[in-house]
C-alpha cells in the first residue's frame, strides 16, 4: 500500500482497491514523482469542500458570492488551450499514427518524459482518481484511473466524470483500465510558496494506444489535463472502438420530440467552437417541438442487438466555451450555471462576485477583473475581458433540458447523424447523403474555416474529418475504412441516415444567411421528415437538398425566406474549387490506405457535377 506519514500527510488515505496493477502502478509513479503524500479520491462532497477550500487558500480559486458552490479562476496566460503541436500518438509503428498526428517512438517518449516526471510532484499531493466513462452500470464499463498533482484537476474530474467510491467499488480485481498520468510539472522546494496556477513551459500530451496509457505533463488546462475527456474518451477510445467494433466520436447527442409526440435521437459532429454545445441545448423556434440534451461533446456509438446504432455520452458534465453563451443564444446553459456547483476558468469576474464574458449580456458591467487578473473597464481595455477560450465546467444533471435517459447504460438509438463545419460558401444548409458510403465520404471531407471570415472574405479552410482531426488515436485512412466496414455489414434499413449541415454560409456582405441557434430545429425537422418519408427533396450532385417549400420557414419574412433559399443553393462553380481541395486532402492520406470506396465516391461526385 502506498501511504506516507509525514508533512500534510494527515490527508493520506488507504487505498480503496485491491487491484494489484493499480496499486503497483501508483507505487511506481509515486517513487518517480516523489509527492509529499498520496490521496485516494472518494469523489465525495466532503472531498470537494476540502479541495475547493484548499484552492481558495492557495489563491487559485475565488469563491463566487453570486452563485452557490461556484468558483472563478484564471490560468497562466500561456496555459489556455489544447496544445495540438505538443500532442503525440506514440504507437509502436509510425505508420499507425497516420499523417494527421505527431508521432514519437513510445520507448523514446517514455524515456524523455520519465526524466521530466522525476521529482515533479515534490512538495505536492498526489491524487488518485478512479472514474468510469459512461454509465457505471454499462455492460462493458470503461474505467480509467488518473494520477494528478493538481487539486483543480481533481475537482474538475468530479464534475466531468462518474468517479470516486462507486467506481472503486466496481473495478474488479483485474478489470481493464486506462492509466492516466498527469503532472503540472511544477515541483516545490521545502517552504517554496506555490503560484496560483502551477504549470511548466514544456508540455507533453502523449498517448500510448497499444498499452492504453496517457501521459500528460506541464499543463493544467482542461483539454490537456482532464484526461478522461479528449485523451481517453476520444483518442484512446477511438483505438478501443477500432479493435472492438464501435465508434468514439466528437458528437453531441440530442433527443427531439415532434408536436405529434414522435421521438427521435440524433447525433452531430462539428469541429471545436462550431456549435455542438449550442445545438445540444437547443430551444426550438418551432411551436410544439421539444429538444432534450443527452451529450454536448462526445458520443460512443455501438450497435445494439436490433441492428440499430446506440449512442452513450461518456461524460457527466459540460466543459463549454463561455463567450457567446447568453440567455438569447443558450438559455439552458445559463440556467445550468445558475444552479451553482461550477468552475469558471479564464472568464472575467464582477465586483459583486459573479462571472462575466463577452456575449453574456449586451453591455458589460462598468468594472471587471479580466482573465489576466487586471482591472478592466469597457471602452478603455485593449482586449476582451474573458479569454475567447474561457470555459465553464458544470454538471450535466443540473441542465433544465437534460433528457432522463442521459444516464441509460443502453444508450439511445440514433435516427440520424449530422456533420457540419463553418463554411462561408459552397456547403448548403443541409444535404442528405444518398447512402451510408456517400455519408461517410461527406464526413471524411468535412471542413471548417480556421479563422473567422472577415466581411466578404472566405477564411482558411481546413479538412477536419468527422470533426476528429485533433482527436484521432490512429491512422485516418484506417478510421475511414472502419466507418465503411461498420455500415456495410449492418442492415441498411436500421442505420441512421447521414446529413451534412452548414449554419455558417454568408452573403456577399459577410452576413450569415441562416439565423441559426433555435431556428436550426427547422433543419432538423426536415431531416426527420426525410427519415419518415414525408419531405420532398431535389436530387443534386452533392446529395438530396430540400425543395424550398419542404423546409418549414413559418414566421420568416420574405427576405429571410430568400436568404434561406440562398443558403440551400448548390453552386457548381464553387464545387470545382472544392473538388480540388478534396483531392489535395485525399492525396495527403496516401492511396495505399485511403479506402477505394471513398475514391469511387469522389469520382462519382465529379461525374455528377459534370452531368447535372
Ligand atoms: P467545443 O466544445 O470546443 O468542442 O465546441 P462546440 O462545438 O461545443 O462549440 P459551441 O457550441 O461552444 O459553439 C460556439 C460558437 O459557435 C459560438 O461562436 C456561437 O456563437 C457559434 N454558433 C453556435 N451555433 C450557431 C448557429 O447556429 N449559427 C451561428 N451563426 N453561430 C453559431
Ligand atoms: Mn470538443
Ligand atoms: Mn462544446
């Protein structure tokens, strides 16, 4: 048993597990990293109170006066986002990481990182957190154990995952688990005072897919440090899914109920900051429609005995982008945060102990503390009060729109999959694929603008296959083959239909053609009517597109209707450029690995564009 009996070791606790590999691993890491003490987390409210109080004492957290049990913090100004250039897939063979990932040989990476970890937790407490991605009563629960020297990470993991005593109790003596090692990389000498946000200029986010292991070093930011999320539930899980015949995807999960009372579940993949959380908490603009939230970021998709594809949200909280979240754009997110029990990172702080960010209210309060901890007054400040990637971390079960089945171990059966990006031109508001392979083709060439397009200008387009570019744990060509294989061996009638959407098409003046947000239900309604066989469509070169009268635009002005028509247009001259860009993307994957079905789909698209 790993237990120390000195210093602040009053906290040191006995191990709540007899799992030999976990005990040995924790002992080994404690030997290397030399923490002051080792705490096995139970995930209790008492533990939350103790750790949040410690974070307040250290100056990391400010307790909010305006929201119960909620805390504000700012990070080191250099530790504000995922670090894609420091993220590595360390598969045995370089080939398996594919052309879209950074690769380092796993033996070399372990050697280099072990030297960074040596003594890295000196003067700190090492926390051991057991967690389960997805409902704890699942048939095949996926466990993780995270070691971290950050109290911020320990409390955030309580929100974002099912963790603590119930999970320790379920991890059987030799159950599989993903070993997640995290250190902020900031050891303390005796009596050296700590800083509010410890981190290291050197950062590594390393994944070892064959041994199902994650090593993260140097960052405290959510996407780099809460290892259950992107690192496990997407990068490592995509490898598990490949090996076990399922899919781990960057998707929201939504339940829709029509005025007639018919239910449909849908999932949608959009790249980061392209509207997943917004759509997941949709307030429908059409009377009688109801939307309920199941997940806002990650979906695990497995086939059920009935041949249908079922979706589970592996997470238990939202780690959402704060700026742009307001009562107009996302009232459900605001209501979730009002309940309290939340952590805000890199937003601004008001003088009366509340948080603020751009887009929360139309006008900012007269004085704020900005995300760098400086005084901020509207009109005089150089930059925004909240960092553009500032985030809230809040429990999903507080969300007023949460569906009761969000925690169902069986998941929910999907009627449709949507893939969308941020495109000023070319991509219509919605297009239905002709069949599964065509839908996989659409998803494999999904693209989004890296920078917000200036008025009239088109941004830089980056291919982001299935919105998974930064999150794939293996070769992108193999991933496409996996998608094709799963669909081709399934009953076509039971498969979800695949649609492509684009909320972000613009006019010549750079204005969005489609109002978006709550009005997106009109687009979803058309898709569901296609599934039920009642909506009319034009067969275009790029897919089935609504005939104008089939999209419910009730309440729209004549001008708004004309703009919606423009958003639906398929312009062949734009698609000529698109084809060239798709060919470049496919060429980079390599003809040896790119499935021939996708080359056939591209050829068929070119042929349709030439002949329609
Ligand atoms: P991650 O959590 O980083 O994976 O991103 P996300 O996909 O959850 O993004 P989020 O929902 O936070 O989207 C944020 C951005 O998309 C904000 O700038 C929103 O204003 C914008 N957005 C969301 N939905 C719409 C829409 O329907 N139309 C338009 N024009 N903008 C939208
Ligand atoms: Mn995301
Ligand atoms: Mn989100």
